C-alpha cells in the first residue's frame, strides 16, 4: 500500500512559503495531481525576496557545470517558455552582454564563454572582447509568482496567506503545521520554502542542519534617459554578479544590486552608501544615466546559506520534511526546476504522483499586483516598519 493511501491528512503536501520558489513548487506538484496547500506568512504572496530582485531570467551561462544549482537553472530554462506563455506572464526577451573593462577581465570572459558552451548555452564573443548572451530575458517576478499560485488555486488547490508556521510536529504518521492563532493543517509531507526563515522553520522540527543569513541587494529605478535594449552585465566575481543595468517589462531602467551581508532579517532599508556603490558603476556601463535622478529605490534580502548553497533534500531530523533552503539570487531563474526536483523528492517519500498535465490559466484580473513589482514590496516594507 502506498504511503498516500495509508495516511489520513488534509493534504498530501503543504508548501511553506509563498515566494516564487514556493509558488513554483506548489505549481509543479499540482501539475502532477498532488493535493497541495501553499502557506504564506505575509498578507500576500511574493512580498519578500521574490518581489525585490532584478526580475532577470538567467540562462546559466556563467554557472558552474555539474552543480545542483546549475542543473536546476538549465532545467528551468527548458520548462519556462511554454509555462510563461500559458500563464500570460510578461517577458522581455532582450538578451545580455558582458563587457570586460581590462585584459584580466577579457581572460575571465573568455573562460565564461567556454563554461557557457559546456552548459549548452548559446553565447557569442564579439570582436571587442565582449560576450553576447541572446537567451537572457527579464520578467515581472511578482506577476510570475501570483500567476503560478493563481493556476494552483484555479485547479482546486488551496493558497492561504497570513499563515505563519509556528509549530511543526508529528500527528500520527502525518505532519501538523500550526500558526499562532491555533489554526492548523496536516499533510503527509511538508516542503520548507520559507526563504529567509527556512532555518527557523526547520528548527521547529528539530533540524538545525543549516543557517540562513540575509544578503542585502539594493537597486535604483530610473525613467529611461535613453533606450536600453539589452541587459548590461559586468564581469562577475566569486561572491557577486556585480552591478547590472537592465530594462524592465514596464519600461524602466534599474541599476544594482549591492551585496551587503547582514544579520537582521527585518532590515529592508536602502543604506545611505548604496548610491555611491551602485551609481558610478551604472554610469560606466550605461553613460546616459549620468546626472539622472532615480525615481525609486528598493532593497531585497536574499536568503544566503552559511557554507551551503541550494540545500534541497529530505530532512534527516524529521520524517516527512523536505527543506528547500539557501536559494540565493538565482531562485527566480531556477524556480521551475526546483519545483520539479522537489516533486521527485516528494515521490520518493511515497506520495503518488500522476502524469504531468496542464493547469487552468489563472484569472489575471485577480492575480495581479496593484503596484509595479519594484515598488510593491518596498511600499509594503515601509508600511510594516512604520
């Protein structure tokens, strides 16, 4: 007898965390017929790291071959086109260019071209030493998150906001997840996609196998002083991809991010020093920004892991818990690959999964943010702080 037939519970899977990774996980599980509930602590979905990133969908051209992160980025790239079209999510397929500033960076870019080919990504070195990456694109990360959750909801699954998991315990052979007000759900498997708080959710189950800290990325938004046709990428370092300049689907230009490590998971402010760290580099990359005043700024807190990246596995400390943690800046890009990978882990725990099917299109009149994505979370965080 399968585990799903043997256990009485509200759902087969409860996904904790309504960011893009949690929404994609629920979406991919539901495509395989799994009974799922998506639980989000905030008032709405995508109000944390998912709503404060760049919106760039990377190809994985500069990712390290063979790593789990890279494999999931590449798999997501194969899945994404048809799903974005089905969901009606806006995408700007603009491509990108990496431009070296000196001879050392030219050597690095040449190595990036070799790595891209090893990952099967189309890149095109030009005569000036720059590397063109035609497959890079930009989306609205909040629209993507809401659309996936909307499709899950349209297919009959549940999405619950204002449900902060405060207790996670066994209930017979099921998992019971409770919020402070006493409401609770039971599921055969819990999937922890709680982002910045994934370590705290795991600790509720006695799992202290990883630690998450916030890496702040700050951005500045501009009305475009000139047409920007491609994403402008600097030569990355081991620690950061550096300051990018890129167009958005709503016609703005954004420069950023920084990479400021901190301890406070609630500090979403833009530091006074951020402009000095970003704007000179942005102007070098895109000279029309010289003298332009930003119309907005925002900060995102990426859930970085201490000594670990893409910690995706079943918990050794708690039966029926799958952790999806330390998903840093590539979470948006890899989200569909992560969701598919987690579906495989769920099946290994005995949950019956069906043949893949398409979900109904979400109701876009309901699954739409009132503000542009780059303003929505910043406004929410300012309201929370006040």
